[in-house]
């Protein structure tokens, strides 16, 4: 009998066998270190001119590009089988399509959580080392707000990757799904500044990017959601998209 456990093991094997998985994870590690050094050294230099900087935020700024890398990995989890035609074999082996999607989501969630936390803590520690070496102000994990921001960064990255899985199932084409994720994570926040103030504020408060990144905030903002409330809004966006993906997967042909 093909149980959820069997399907999860199968999806784990597929993820490990993807050549793009190792390349994507290596890219994430390199970006985490390189961008953290870049942003942290820039924070010291610009902070001296502008009157200060927030050390935790400076070292975690690499998430802006890291989220794209994690999103691409999530997309590949879903679209690689469509590209090769293996999705037909998977659906034959697992006729319950909701179970197949659940297994993909569970496997990626586990991988995304580990990868997200590793790159978040790596970015923070490297960044703080750069700040300390530059005789700048730096933070430590002993501060509860700082620890929450770092853990929150890893959680945010994992959820963005899971959103990539859902979008990949909906779009099915790798290029289209990647473009959609770039639009959600990078373009929409940029375009928000051109919207009327009430609309821009609503997007900043309740959009997946604006709300989700609140979990990385060190300083409170009375206009925006609290850190965990914002992360909760991001989770709602992700689960709603996964639900839509489950409906679409169950109704259309492979």
C-alpha cells in the first residue's frame, strides 16, 4: 500500500537526485557569505556618514537575493517532473494527487527549514564578524530580539521556498514559475512605492513580502504588523496558494 510515508521517501529521493539541488544550495551558501560581507562592510562605511545602522538588519540583508534562490529550488521541486514527463509516472504511482503534493510540501519544508536556518545564522555570524573587525557596532545572539530576527529570517526563507513549490504546481513551467516568484518577492515591493498611499500601506501590511519580512525586524513599527503576526500572514498566503495548487492538480491532466 502506498502510504504518505512511502510517498515522502520517494519525494526525498527525487529531491536528492536533482543535479540542480546541490547547485542551488551551493549558490545559497556563497550568496549568504558574500552578500553578508558586502552589506555589513557597507553598513559601517555608510553608517559613519549617515549617523548609524542596525547591525542585525545589516547582516541579514542578503535575504533579498537568497529568497530568490530558495524560491527557485521550491519551483524545481514541482516543475522538474513536468519538464521530463515523469509527472505521469508519479501520478500513476500515487493516484491520490493531494497526497503527492503533501509529500512534496513536507519534504521541501524540512529541507527549507534546515537550509533557511543555516544561511540565516551564517549570514548573521559572518556579518557581525565583519562589523566587529571594522570596529563598528555589532549585535550578539544573546539579545532575544536579535535571536528572533535571525530565526525569523530562516523561517521566512523556508516559507518563500514552499510558496515556490505551490506556484510551480500551478504554473508547471519552470521559467514561468520563477518569473512569478521574482515578481512576488522583488518587483511587487518596488512597485508598491508608486501606488496611492492607502493601497501601498495595505500591501506593506498584508502582502506576503511586507508582512513576512516583519519577522526579521529588530525595531518595532507601530504602522506595520508585529513580527509574528506578519509571519502568520505570510503563512496564510502560502497555505492558500498550496490549497489552490491542490485543487488545480486534482482537476487537470498531467
